[in-house]
C-alpha cells in the first residue's frame, strides 16, 4: 500500500488544478498567475532520516521561502513513500516504528472520507489507464538484475561482481549504489521508454538548463543518446504485495517509481480540478530538488511519462551532491552516518541550515564534520551577532544619525558602499535564479562584513580623536614597517575590529571541539552528540 498524497500530511495549503493544459481543458476563464511550486522527493520510511534528507529539505524550503518573501504564492510539496518490498516486509515483521504505517494510512483515509484502498490508489490508476489507452503499456517477460534495496532493475552494464570484506562473500551489486542485486525473471507490464529517445533529446536541446548543474545535464544526455530500454512498471503480486494493484489485473502490483513520481501531479490535484479555483494550481513545478542518486528516475523516466500524456514538464530539476563522513560515503551498514535530529538538538536549526547551505555541495560531495559546524556558528556570531549588537547596544551608535549620514554622506567610500547595497538584491536574485542559494547567502554575508567593518572603525577613530588617552581595542594589532611607525590617530586599514558582546549565546561544545563526528562526548543536558556510536541511524 502506498501513500503519496503529501499535501494531506505535510502541506496544509489548498492546492488544486493540474497545470495549464488541464486548466485550459476544463475552464474557459483566463489563467491566473501560477504559484511558485517546489518539491522534494518523497522519502522511504523503512529507514531513519539522515543528513542528506535534511539537506534536500533545507534547499527546498529556502526556495519556497525566498519566493514567498518576494510576495508570490509559494507551494512546497514533500512527503513519504510507503510503497515497496522493504516497507511491506518491515511492517509485516514489525521490525521498525514504521510498523504503525498501516494505522497512519487508515487515519489519513478516514480524514479524507475515503476507503483506504481508494484513498491510496485513485489518482495513480487514472494515470496508468491513460498510458495504457495510448498504447504505451504492454505485457512481456522481463529478465534482469533487480535490487530490493533500490527498488529497481539494472541493466547488465550497470552491475558488477563485488566482495564483502567482512565475510569474504562474493555477490553482484549495482555500480551506482553498491546495493546487492539478484537475477529475476518474471512477466510484467512494460512502458515503451525506448520510443521517447528522440523526443527527450529534442526537449533537452531546447531546454539546456533543465537539469542543474550542467555536468549532470550532460550525463543525462549521454545516457539517453546511448539508447533506452523499455521499463518494467509492475511486479507479480506474489513478489510485491505492498503497493497499488494494476487496474483490471490484481495479479500485478505497480512499480514503485511510476507510482511515486505521480505525487508531484496529485499535489496539484491531478486529474481533478475544482471550478473557480484554477488559479491555485501549481503545475508544472518550477523546481524538483533531488539527490544525485535518483537523477535517472526524475530526469529520464519522469519526463517520458509526462510526454506520453502530453502533460507539461517541470521547468528545472536541481540535483545536489551527497554528504560524506570522514571523506567516505555515509552508509547505515557501516555505521558511518549522522543523525539529523541529534545535530538539530545540539546546534539548533538556524546553525544547521546555515552550515548545510554554506558548505553543502551541489556539484561535488561535501564532508560533514562537527568542527565545521562550530566554525560556522562562530561565523554567524561574529558577523550577524556583532552587527546586531552594535546597532542596538553600541555606545557610539545612533540610528537616526546613521540614516541621515547614509543619505547625505558624499564620501567616495560611502558612495561605493551605497551602490553595493543597491546592487545586492539583483545579485541575490541572480544566484537564486541559478539555483545556488549558497552563493546568494555568501553575497549577503560579504555585505554584512562590510557593514560591520565601516561603522565600527569610524566610531572607534572618532572616539579616539576626542579622547586620545583611550587605549586601542583588545587584541588590536600594532601595524608598523621597518622604518616607520603610524601615528596614534591615523586610521589603519589593517586595524582589526573590536568584537562587541554578542546577543547570541555560544553553542554547547564538546570537551574537545575538534573531535570528529563519531568521537563526540555522550549526550547530556548541555551537549548531545549527533554522531555518537549509540545514536547512529540511517
């Protein structure tokens, strides 16, 4: 059984309509402005969330909030995927807390006033029936390497023989994910993916920024150019019972990815629409935010499904890189993981958001380290904290005089500073348009550093002119050359700032601040390790 109605649990905005094509089909009213629509993947529930989930959702949330700040209606779609062999096995065996998933689904269906099966299946089945009516679905025997962990078939070119160093056991595994695969032969329904090769390549050529960053766009084009095989879109019910049945054939269960991807449409109430609320539709999505490990499903399979039904394609797909720990890929099997809940409890949401966006990779993987998080906390404290402190508590600061000076000051440096401030919104808009919020944030912080530097130095030197006995700020460096010594009243460009008391308290640090993620101290009331061995989760 599967739940992809993410709006029911995760987004309480009333989202209706299925995109411009559907609005034209069912309504003669002029089109209202489309809301900004950003999505995250729907995450598997059979393993605990990890820092990669937190990173994906942070990026997604930033895009949504940014457009809301600009005054536009913005919609964020997220959720969980409770479909597939892994979830069904865990629930039947009551292995995990997700064994309560059945009860949660029943409650959601009751809230919607529907039977459980109808609640889970109604929107998908209409999509699959339309694919079948257009001749894109057929039955055939399928043989190939199947990964239960990845819930997907792999071609022979994408698997290899590998060795488990702990046991010495040899097995076939996916080259992409490293997960074990098994040879499977069964009669399934298939989607004619091979027939969309030319249409996909034509779409990519006309939309070269469809996949970001450009390196992954190139990878997608290369994969499609090399040729596509038809895609198995169902499994025999005796092998996969926890899912949506194929319409008119209860012996087959729908393939997890065809089922899951539809959630982006059903969030926009596909295939239904409420008359008079057409302006609430979000489709096509402005951005899908995903990890690089699911590029093939979102950038090849998903566009092909939409092209088959003549539905609008998403405008862009942002594919971010992964987080590593000790420069190695995070994996639950090795314990090399980070619990995001522990990290949030320890450092706070603002610090974690700043760290993930500041140091997270879009093109290249990033290494997670508690020491880096502590340094980013100090960045926030030193820049934002000191600026706020000087504005609201500064001894020589007067807001009125500062505003008046900003208007009347004709000093060349002041003019350049004002010009930079006026250019900042356009700079931020550019980087956000490039789907690089980290770069946009760095531009803002760069400006804050300039804001912090100039008023503080002016205040200090003006004070010294009226009180020559005042000693320099604590820690101020004495600048000199081999033959000259600057006067006590002449400003020096190399004079460091005197940190004002920050209104933000320091974080609770471990006994050894430079300790690695897995050597942090035991959790306590003052400091909890997000990566200690007893709290390692997926």
